[in-house]
């Protein structure tokens, strides 16, 4: 959710059969350290 990805898109990417699974796992707001780590990972994957 912090990456502004629609929950249904995340559900399809992650291959969850139910939206409730996606929402229960990925709907928490991550800490600042998690955001920084995800940004670094995203930057690395883009290059």
C-alpha cells in the first residue's frame, strides 16, 4: 500500500487467491527504515 499499488494488482502479482490474504499481509504502513530499504531495492532493480 505504501508503494501506491492497487490491492487487486498486488493480489495478481503475488498470486493470492483471495484479496483478504493480500490485505492482511500487506496493508500495514511500513516503518521509515522499511521505506528506505524498499527504495534502495527499487533503485537497484531499475538499473
